């Protein structure tokens, strides 16, 4: 539970002149803020490039909202405060709020085994609870990291039903539930499935009935149909070289881990509603409840929001990145400030923009305090490990199949060099290291398995924070 002072500061942050279904006129609290924000995103404020929309709230007043660059390059439609963006993982705290509302109505309990609603999930040694999913402590493998291993890209068709089957095929977890915290989109996607099975409503239907419609957030919804027309929507883009852009979209209909479409103005309405307790008793406080790992460590990930420090100030934040969209919402609760940045280009950095805006509107950004956030080192794979002398590449040549991924990979040898074929169309060189381990740069590690005679029978892989994915030699 957060202390009373912090809660009161959040209420001050989110109340004031923000209406329940409209947003008050922008008040010039900070002199010259319009021009200063325009300077920060000047490079994106072009007629031939995508851009962003930004909103800033201070002490309950919307002091800035505006847009830069183009929402649609085909028709030269500019971004504005009412442009609709896919907000990717910023959706997670809204999904978490839905789960709390489901609990209030008696549909679920956070400490229940998820197999009550999802019996197809394997019965692991320790049960996975809804609370584990909310705090990223389930040990489940992230489906968005499994997809590339199956040569499925973020722009390819992969249905929610196929994703459920993929998660259910995983015979092992990355770790025992509650042992660690590892960011996992699978968990929040499964929350959307649990919502439907427990309540009889899709997450989209439930959120619309309990959140978006009551608050007058007419442009907001969980986008669970990629063929649906969405008025005012920004198109997502990626750089295509020589100052050009290509459309960068998705046909995935997954929601829960992401999928919310909304505007910066309507996100302002949402935070106001939380503070005014119009969506359930203590919902704002409950979204910030802590999770204690099995060893007693308290993690910084609450329910869809990260609680940490930056330059001497407590911040509550979350970012999002999927295809051609980038998003960030940052709150400084002790200073009464919320900054929202939604962008429609994969090269856009909303964290940098929010940090620069914070320097303009947050008082006393001074003494540096250590952050309580732990950032994983993605290059931990082969650092400090010595090459293996006398390595015989031909000993691993063959085809290997994973029933969990339903893919077959091939290991080939050229003199003393071993390569992997299966992830894309090119050979991926593998470097042998001590302990019967093969490494592909920093992103993939293979742990060889041998029988009593020393012959290689398969391997387990680690990739993107996942581990123990088994491949058997054929």
C-alpha cells in the first residue's frame, strides 16, 4: 500500500479542471511551454514524416496538448491531441484495472490458479496465479519472443488461438512462479483470455462497459479486429531509407498485453477518473500494490506500472513499442505532473521526449538518486566465457525438433565452424564455449545434451529472457 502523502499527491495530480468526458482548455501555467516542446520535437514536425502527440498535466490542469508530424502520409493528415494511436504496452495498466474490477464483481480472485479458467496450460510444479501474471513473475515464456524462433514476424498473421496453443505447448517455465520478475507479454495476453472465460465478455467488451463508455472515452477501445476501420487513427511507420517511410502495421488481434487505441486527451480523462475513484474503491492504490518474490525481494513492477526514481524524484511510468508505434506515460506523483507521449514511428524515442519535457515542468530535478530498476544485460550470453579447445563441429551436425515451438532447426559444420539454419534463411554462426554451450552473438545460447556415450541428443536454448526450450535430435 502506498503512503497517504503519495496518494494525496496523486489525487492532486489527476483532479482539477479535467472533466469526466471532456478536457478543459489548456492553461498556460508554464511560460513559453508551447515553443519549448515544439523545439524538442522539431525534427519530427515535418509534412513528410510521422510524428507524435503530447499532453502534459500539472496539478490537475492540462497545461499542454498538441501534435507534430503526420498521422497519415498518404493523405497529409497531421497529428493532433485527438489523433488515435495504438499505445502498445502502456495498455497493461488498463488491463490490470479490468482484472481488479473483475475481482470486485466476484468473477476472479488474484491468487487463484490460472488453470481454473485455462485448463490447457500445463500443470507445472508450482501453480501460476493471476497475481503472477500481473507482476510478470509467472515464469511463462514471452510469446513475442517465441514467434521469431518460429520465423513469425510482428507483421505476420498469428491468431490468438494459435498463441494460446503455443503457450500451452511449453513443457517448462523459465523459472518457478514467484522466484523472479521477467517481463512477459504472454501473461497479460492470457489475462484477456481469462477475462472472457470468467465473465463471458471479451476484454474489449468489458473495458468498454466498465471504463471507456462511462468516462466518455469515445475514441478508446481494445483493437481486437485488425480489419476494423478506426476514425482518426494514426498509421504506424518505419524508416525506409533516404528520408522515406514505409507503413509498419500488424494483423495480430491480441489484446491485454497491448492493443488499446486512444488519444492523449482521453488518457488524461482516464487518469482523472482514477483519482476521483469513479471506477471502484481504491483502484488507484490497488494498481500500485507491491509484489514480494519468494526470497523476500520487493520488485519495482506494480500492476502495469513501474515504480522507480529518476534524478531524485519518484516516477510511475510505462512505455510501449509495437510495429510502428511508440508510447510513454510518466507521472511524478510528488510534483503533480503527468507527461503523455504517443508516436507513430518505430524510430521515435518517447522516453527521451518525456525526460526533456520533465526538465521544463518538474520542479527540483536535481540530486541524482540511484534507480531501483534493474535493467537486464542482454549481452550476458557469452561474456567472460573462454573458447573451447579441440571442438569437433561435426559432432553436432543434424536436425533438431522442438515440440514446444513446432519447428525443426539444422546444425551444419564447415571445417571447425558450426552454424544454425532455421531462424530465417541465412546461416547463423555458433561459437563453442565451455560447458557444452554454443552461442550466437548475444541473443541465442544452445546448451547441448548428451547421452551416456557422449553423443549429442539435443539441446536447450536460451533467448530473449527465455530458457529450457528443448530441441531433440532426429
